[in-house]
């Protein structure tokens, strides 16, 4: 039997990053895991994951959820260290 932990281990994305994707995209954990795993396969995926976490930080700050802000900032620090830079898909790379 394959467990949720097995799926997370195979996905390439950390549980806290999955939670951030789930929160940002309003998805259940397992669906967010699949989306996050897919994103990491894209050239822009690592930077998109980091941006999702930053967006979640901004929402938590706006709601005064300071404990959550601290948790998300720790998640961002780990993701920033763990994930390679990646291509920022929001920038025009032709120039």
C-alpha cells in the first residue's frame, strides 16, 4: 500500500511548500502536491513556488496572522535554499 508520505516523498516538493500551494490555489493537499510537483518540472517552477509562498506571506500579513507569517517565512527560507533559481516566467527574457 502506498501512503500519503510515500506520495510526498516521490513528489519532489516539501510538505510546507505543498501547504503553501494549497493555500494559494485553494486546493486540497493531494491536488496541491500534484500541481507543485508538476510546477517543479517546469523551468519557471522553482521561482513560481517561491512567489506563491511570498504571496501567502502578504495575505497573512494583511490579515494580521503573525504566527502564520513566521511559518511561511521559514518555509520560504527553506524553499529559497533548496530550490534552484529557475526562470521567472513573469519577466520578458528577450531583452
